[in-house]
C-alpha cells in the first residue's frame, strides 16, 4: 500500500502527515516538482519564453542611449561648474 504525505500548516506548526489525516482548515503547502496538477502547471509556466518584440528592443536601446547621455551631461555640468567656480 502506498501512503501519500502532505506538508501542512496546522496549529502554528508545519508538519508532514499522511494525506488521509487531512482535515478541513489545514493549509497545504505545494512546491514546484510536487506530483500534483498544480506542480505540473507551475513547471509549464516556467518553461514559457516570451519573445522580444521589435518595440521592446527599440525601447531598451532608447533607454540605454538616454542613460549614457544623462551621465555625459552630468559629467560635463560638473566639469564646467568646477572650472567656472575656480575662475571666480
């Protein structure tokens, strides 16, 4: 006879009991890899790969270019301010 166990939270304690001892109100903990339908769904969701769309690639390039220009602008502002302050 095969006995299935469940990880549950009951009475402020985490415990592992045979599935036949579950009662209403027990909180059952499932993880990916558990041999359940939810485990199978979680595994299949992780396998989904989102293709990069052209718009997303262009937005990423634009964000990188804006960051580079912002850093260069901040550096130039600091250097110009340093020399102007030094001349006064």
